[in-house]
């Protein structure tokens, strides 16, 4: 990843997605919903916004990972 950005069209394997989430959790990023970004960054300035949806039922795999890492539900609805 260049910096901390990921290609929004990237197809990502489940294990790679978990490593991605784990990295941001370990580096104290706050996961935010789109509305949180509209309010503007807070003083910490370390935020991650996740969007996904393939329409094929694999979303539940991503949801399990997000729950396991404590990412708030509002950040991935």
C-alpha cells in the first residue's frame, strides 16, 4: 500500500482483509462511518472508513472479521 491507502476496487482475500483491519486497529486508527467523515477529522487524525458489498454473500465473512476486531457496527453498515 502506498501510504495507508487501498484501491477501492481491489478484490481482497479474507486473510488479507483481516491483516488490513488488524493493522489499522494496532496503529490506533478510529473506524468511522461516512457521517463521521463529513463532520471532519478530530485531533487524532487517524481514521479508516470501510465500505464493501459484493452481493454474493461473502459480506458475512468481512462482518465476522470486523466484529472480531471490535470495529463498531456503525462503521460498516
